C-alpha cells in the first residue's frame, strides 16, 4: 500500500522495506551489550541544566577547570555541583570522562532514584 508494485521498471526509493530501527534496537539485535546505566552522583541525583532540563552529555563545554559547564542545547552556563566536579585535561575535556558513561557515550540509560514526575499534581476544579 503506497508503494507501486509495477511501473515498467525499477522504482527508485531510499526507503527499502520501511524505516530503519533506532540505533539502540539495532545494537541489541546485533548482539551488542546494552547501554550502560549511570546514576552520576552519590544518592542518584542526575546533573541537569537548570534552564532546559537537558542531561549533562559528551557535548557540554567545561569552563573554570570543570567548576562550570555550559549546556550544549540552550547555552546557559552553570556551576558544577561539588560532588560532580572533575578536573579538565589540556584539551578542556573532563579527565574522568572515560569512567563516566554520560560523558563518553551518546546513549546512556539513566537510573532515577525517584520517578521524574513524582511531584504532587495540583488540585483540579471539578464540575458539578
């Protein structure tokens, strides 16, 4: 349905048999190991941008010997929490990036200590 069966020749198309699976599914089906989990800090607190709520990732920019980081999505610079601080190497990258999956891998499975939307919902007005 939607793709002609016969047009008197070959049908040029970039979609052969549908859309490709996402990389995580393709990696699992190829026998690769599952993505690493990361809690990032003691107590399971995740390091996120205060403005756009993006998680820290390999593409953030580090400043002031790792004491500040600049979000790669919204560009806001913010202080690094003391428990997450790590020094920088001569190229400006975190020296501990090979020990932290969130700083070296493009796909990380985050382990939340509590559900991300665990805040109480506001009371709604009911109709009678």
